[in-house]
């Protein structure tokens, strides 16, 4: 970020907000849209996040990159939007994850159906199931999965963005992937029976 933009924001110059949106708006919207999976929610998230950045600019100390700080605000706003939207139908993990024993090993083996995913006849169906599975994830798990597997961010970066420990991020990503794999596996098992 140009030092001029940071100073303009700190001095509450009228053109600073427009410059901020021009510099970071598109990427912030993409992040919000990937997390919320809803265009209108993503737009609201970005507006709320940019408003928060402008209001809280004096709290930015420069310990991390400005973009990381801003994207953390966007990700947290998206997470809050999801949480508010999902309060009525929260998923219980014990109902959706594969069963584990006391040593955290899978009780039942998971079938390896991965070689068949290249079959064009099932790719569309799998894509739809994948999107639906991601939509069903609780917000805390969805956000880490999106940031890691869609945005390509590192575990450390996600931990910093969401103010979580590295182990907490790893656990959430692992559980989210298990849930998604279980959903995809259900489709593959049903296809095998047909």
C-alpha cells in the first residue's frame, strides 16, 4: 500500500475512501463472496469492512502488511455474516463427521474413490455436491477451508487473519475436509450401488 493512502486515511481525506476501494475492493469482494457464497452478502460485507477500516485506521500499527490487516477485517465480517445467517440451522459435528475411536482413528475405512473423479459423467454432480457441502459447513470451518483450499493461503496466514492459533486452524481445516469428503463419498457410494 502506498504510504500516501495510509496517511490520507488517517487524515480522513474525502478521496481516501475511494482510493481504498480502488486498490483493495475487487480482491476483498472475491474473498467475501467465496466465504459467504452470496453476492449481496459479499457486497454488504465489503461495505461494512471498508467502513470499519476507515473508522479504525488509527488502530493499524504496521506490525503486519496493511492488506493482511484489511483482509482479516473482511474475513471476520464475512464470518459474522455467515454466523448470523446460520444461527437457526447450525450443524452438529458429531452427526456429520465420520466416526472416530479413542485414538482419533477412523472407525470405518474410507473408500478411495478419487481415481474416478476424472470421469466427465460425474464431474458436474460432484461439483454440485462439493458446493453444497461447503455451504453446509459451520461458518468457523467454512472460512478456514475457503481461505486455505480456494484462496491458497498458508495455515500461518489464516491463523493471523482470523486471530486463531495454528493448531486451531489445522483442526478446523481437517474437520472441514473430512466433512466434505464424507459428503462426496456418499455420492460415490450411491453411484456404485446404481
